[in-house]
C-alpha cells in the first residue's frame, strides 16, 4: 500500500526534429531535478526529422528519463519503426487506428517504487484528420480496462479541431486524471481543472524551434500557403523551447489538484 498522497506528471509536448531533441537533452535533467516528477510522458511522433520516430530516439528518450512516449498521425511515417512498435509497450500510438495497425494504444505502468500504477491512453481525433475509428467510444472501451487496475489515468488526445478536444475533455471528466491535447503545436492558455476533477488543456504546444511555422522552415511554409502547391518539409532552426504540462494528481481518487502549463524559456513581450 502506497503512502504517497500525490503523484506528479511531467508531459513534454510534441518533440519536433533535432531542435526539439537537442533542447530536451540539454534541459530535461534540470526540469527533473526542479520538479521531481514521478512520471514523465513525451509526445514523440515528430521527433525524427519532423515526421515520425525511430528506435534510436526512443532509447535516447528513455535514457534521459522519459517513461512513456505517445504519438499521433505521424507515428507510422517512418516504416522502420513498425516492427519495433510491436515490441515496446512504452511506445504508444493512437488506440483508435483500425485493428491490425502496429503498436499499442494504451498501457498501465508502475509509478516508480510507490506501488501505484498509472494508465496512459493515446487517442486521435477525426476532424480534419484521417477518418479512423471513433475516439470517444474507443476511450470508453479503454477506460473500462484501465480502471480495473488503477484510478490514475493520463490521456494524450492528438487532434486538429479545438472543438473536438474540448468535447473529449467533457467526455472524459470524472474518468481520467489528466487530458492533454496535442498536434497543433501552439500552446493554449486554458489549462484548468474541470468540475469532476480532470486536469485539461486544449494543446500543450511543441518542443522545438519557434523560429518557424509550427516547426517548419518559414520560407517553405510561406511558399506552401502562397503558391498553394506541395512543398518538401524542411525543419526549422533557432529559438528552441520546451513546452509541456505539470500536473499533480491525488493518489487516493485519481483527481487532478494542480494543472500548470510549462514553457522554457518563457515568451516575453518586448518592453514599450
């Protein structure tokens, strides 16, 4: 029986390419020392060249202190990851991909030596994204199974539309401890605790270059919009930042008691 009253979760928002990996490698040790999280979760679906992930990056993230890696619509972009996905239970991709897709969509993991367990569930939205299975009913199915083992549940909902993410927040409130929205790479200013005790934020942002258009080279992105033609993805460099969330969750009932966005270094407006 654990005597720990609360657990602290550190979530690292979408890691984008080498800039995201480099700043995370540099500053994660100090974040771990300062905040002393019990669980570290990171979204890694853009970590390899801006689209996808590979086994080497997974092993690096684990070595740096990440416990669970979540994904999204780019989880399958690098085909060499597919065999590895089948073997690594700590590497997740959205659960609501059709049956037969490689990998795992949720897991239940020990929280250090506390005797507690935490469920981590990865889902993907359907609005403006590929038409995969229903994330709402998939969440219901997964939560029934996770609750057989633990009340502590973290959800990464990877979705484009803010309305879909807000709707999922209301759908999960009272059944999950924390829901973090990912995918749009822009941190939103709405971190809060919903009425039934779930910590919520529409989008945690990204970890990577903000001298960019959501991680993409600015000139390449501008050509894409102004010429209305496909452009080869070019990752950006410079103004690297870590975005994420710190959440404190009561061990007794799985309710969130503190939900705090994290941006390092913080954005500051120029003085007048």
